[in-house]
C-alpha cells in the first residue's frame, strides 16, 4: 500500500484542508486515490456532512468510505471518546479494513486525529497505525509562532519511530503574526529537511492546486 499519513503538530492546524487539497489534486491528475479518516471525534448526526471524513471523501470523489471508520460523539482523543461510548477500538480490524479500502488505490491518504502521539487506544497511537501500514508521514502545522518547536518535536518522534518523512506543509493561520512566512525556512534549516512548503491562504481547497503541487512531487509515482 502506498500510504501517506497526514499528521499534525496539534489539532486544528489544517490537516483536513491539506488532505482535501491533495485528494483533489491527485484525482485531477488521474491517479486513483482514497482518503481515510480512521477515527473522528466530536461527531453527531447533525454534523455528518461537514465532518473531516466526509469532506475528504467528497474531495476525492471516492465511493467509500464516505465518513470516518469510527465516529464518536465526545470531542476528545479517540481513546477517551471510545471509552466514554463504552467501546474499544480494535486496531487490527481497523488495519484490515483500511488495507481493503486501499487495495485498488495508487495513493491512500490517511488523516490522523490530533497530533502524532494522540492515542487511538490506550496501547496504540497514530505512530503504530502508520508503522503497521508502512505509511510515510506528511507533517502539517500552522504558520505561526510555536510551529518551529512543535514541528521539530513531531519530526523527532517520527525519526524515533522509524517512520519516513515525506515533508512538512505549513498552512496559513487565520491571524498571521510576525513569524508567518519565516517558519518554513527556519524549520528546513534546523531540521535539515528540504521538503518544507508554506501554502498561500485560499478559502477553498479546490483552489489550492498550485500551492499543493510541490507536495505531489514528494509522493512516489
């Protein structure tokens, strides 16, 4: 499976936005792509159409899945949300389901929940899921103060886990600060990672094909 884990330096940094832009770009390039949100929290019937899993599916035009594989009402880390719902997430079953969904795809986009070490269960984080699937990692952060530290910590955790880094994408914050526009170069210099890009601010991921184009070159043909 040619899998790409889209992970974040934190929650709310634009993982879904990047995933949607990538999904649209890959589909527009004629590549068979499936986007999967393994676990999503803060879900309800009223929010279903606007949830991350549904937005990712709409971006690629895929037949399935049309929503996250596991949806929980409580807006908590997956392990906590599942526990509150009286459920336990079976990681092995999740991996088998994801492998089946991605069997005919050239690229499988996997959006994690929260940051890299966010617990899916009390024993497993997004790291174990990515390692089991042989996924490379795309780190997403918000181009604002603090992102240098958060990105370097995430990259260190990926290196420790033995996961290959595809690159780093910085998304434009709603409220730019003096660091906005300088962080990408700083991260590349400090981490020794050449593949760092800061995306321009556009409201619709469908309009981000130009900005996301460098990221497509980071993916295996």
